[in-house]
C-alpha cells in the first residue's frame, strides 16, 4: 500500500453515498436523489450531479 498526501485522500471516496438534496421555493417542497458527489476544495464547495 502506498502512502498518500492528506490533501489527496478525499479522492479515495468512490463510490460515494447516496445523498438527498431538498429545496423549498415559496410553498413548494422538492427533493432530488444524488448518487454522485465530489468535494470541490477544502472550502465549503460541493459538486453534485
């Protein structure tokens, strides 16, 4: 097993968990299932598809 830098460890989280994204627009609630997520940076940034 090779060692990785701490900044590259997040790349091992594949496949990721199933995520539920919820939104609310006025009076209407919505929910979407996400099966692919990715950490964008060490700031609070997340990519979803």
